[in-house]
C-alpha cells in the first residue's frame, strides 16, 4: 500500500503535487476524475486544487486499481458499494500504517533519549 505523508497545515494541493505523491502522470488523475465522481477537485485560477478528502479518495482508487489489480469498471462498482470489504481492508491497512509510523517515531525518540544519557 502506498503511504502518503501530507504537510499538516496545507489545505490544497496541485495536480502536479498529487501526481508526484502517487508516482502517477497528471493525465491519469484527470482520467480518474472522469470515472470516479468522488474525485472532483475545486478549480482555483483554472487549476485543480485537491483537498485531503480527494487525496484520500485517490488513495482508495489507487489501492483498487494498482494494488488489487481491478479494472476501472470493477473499481467504480466497488467504490459505489455502501460496505465494501476491499475498502474496509484499505482502511485497516491505512490505520495500521499510521500506527506503525507512530511506533517508529516513538522508537526513534527513545533511542535518542538513551543516547543522550
């Protein structure tokens, strides 16, 4: 699963920034916008401005298409299901990754404290 670290205070992201986060081409994101209604960035000065919610939706689409190897129509159906088992798995994996990062940060802090003694 691809891990995304967004700057905490930044509210909007350009299509170039989002494409770089996922190692995708900008055209891929524009293509996904046409197929997944939950990806609908706002326009600011005729440029796409993605919010954190849209980036989370892109992460779900990425998970289904790139990691689960689903087709576009299959992923669209999966995203429309009210309770998708695959998306539940996505959320569990996402939560576990957040926990892992937190634990790694704590371990680093403890190692620094031990070295400072």
